[in-house]
């Protein structure tokens, strides 16, 4: 299988299946000297793991991470970092009824079309458990970024028709509810909406917003490796993401140049600043020093308990009722996945950007040009 590697310098390769022995990731290109322990990674995995509330799958997994290599005496060594999480609560029998049937909204048919074979136990590599490797690697990227003063924060912006109100936005509130919404009133309304969806044996989608703070101006390449293009690639590679927008996004199409253009101003510390941020933190695919702001749209969970119509591998039409333990909504557990992919992209492009100017390269040798 190709396509399990992401990044150019800070490079990750994820491995494992939903119902295999375990899931993990190998990180290559991580600089040495970063303080790192398993707890640094575990706190991110705990935000992603199942069984957190009635709105997530009740599969009971501790998702305990083990650092197998690349760390010595509490710091990264510069060698490949291997991280592993063992699966504990597989119930493959829950999927026996769909071994020859294509589930609507899943990758069953496309996997068969590509490989002529598929792991029907939870979806194999197309399962949400694949994101464990992303989140574990993202936690390491966050540690790198924090040493440089760069922070990444994602949260639930909307669930179904329920959206966070700007006048009630409070980032700390996202830690007080099960949906990671920075709006207490919206969180309560969204819970009621989800309870209604569950009663109807249905599911819901939503939107995750992410902000990268303190990324300096000048990060990103002007053509194919634009910062926003790589962020879009990273986020769109997350299962169930069906849309990506940066800054004003699609709303910019209804704006005017006189409104959408972000005017420049001289900051108090002598740095150039923007008066607004309709662009979302990039110009020409390169960071402009303001916050990077983007959103990811997640489709409703395709695994629903109500009866659906589909076909089997022979092309015969058959009904299907999906059994097993599934999230009625993906969004709350996906918040940290979006955060991880943003951190991985920012870390990789920061390291890449260090080679773009000769004066910075010379500075490494203590020389001035």
C-alpha cells in the first residue's frame, strides 16, 4: 500500500489496522534534544480514544502508547521515533454480516476495486483507528513547535445545524463539555440534537476549526508546496473530511476586493501586521505572520443502525443493518486529529523553510552575509 507517509523533513509513516494487533507510527527527521515522554503523547491520545461519552463508540480501548525507539534519557535522539498502541477490545464478529456486502458511505467498494481484497473488520486501514498514529506523531510535532513559541488549537465549530456563536466564544469552555465546543449554550443544544439523531438511529456531521498561533511570516513555498495547499492535503487526508476552507473560505467568493483585502499596518514592535485576516494567515501560499485559521467539514458517520439498501460483491441488491459500536458523530474525537495534522504540517514546513535563505544558513555557522 502506497500513501502511508506524510511530510518532507519531519516525515511520518503510520501502520496498523483497526482489528490487527496494534496501530502505530514511525517519525523520521525529528531533531534531537526535544524533551519527550510517553505522557506527552498520551494526553493527546486520551482526547481521541473511544468510550468518552454516549456520543462516541463504546469500544473500550486504553490506547496506551509505548515509545519503542528514538528517545533516550527523556529527550529525542534524532533517530527514528517508533510509537505503538496495542489493540485490546476487537470484536471482529460484529462485522461478519458485512464481509460480502458494501456498506453505504464506507470505503468497502473502493478498497475491493483497488486491491481485490479488503479487511472488513472495522474497515482495516480506512478505520478511524488509523488516526492513532497521526495523533501520536502530532503530539511530538506539538512539542517541537512549543519550543519555538508556536501553538496549535482546534475545537468544534458546529455540529449539524448548531454553530458556536461568536459572541459566546470562550476557548476554555471547550474543556468543560463532551463535544469540545467553545460555547456552553451551543454545546447543550448540540447534545440535544445528537440525542435526537441517536433516537432516529441516524448520525450527524460537523465542522472543526483550527488556529495556528505565532507561526512567523515566510513559511511555505510559492507554487505546489504552499502552506495552505499542504494544510488542505493534510486535513483532507483524514477520513470523513469532505471540505476544507482557509480564512473566509467560500464566503470570499461573495465578498469584494475592497472588503476581502487585508490592509497592512506597522505594529508596535516594528513588525508588519495586518488590520484584518480574511486571508486566514497566508498570502501566495506563504505565512504572513497572522494566525493561520482554517476549518474542516466532516460528513455524518456512515455506520448507522437503520436499514439501508446496498449490493454484495456479486452486484446483487441486498438490505443491510450495521451492527457494532460506532460513533453517532465523528467530530468530537476528530478535533485532536485535525490539531495533529496541522502541527505536523507546520513543523515540517518550518524545518523546510530554514533552508530558504543563505543568511539563515550562514547563521548556523556563526557567519554573517
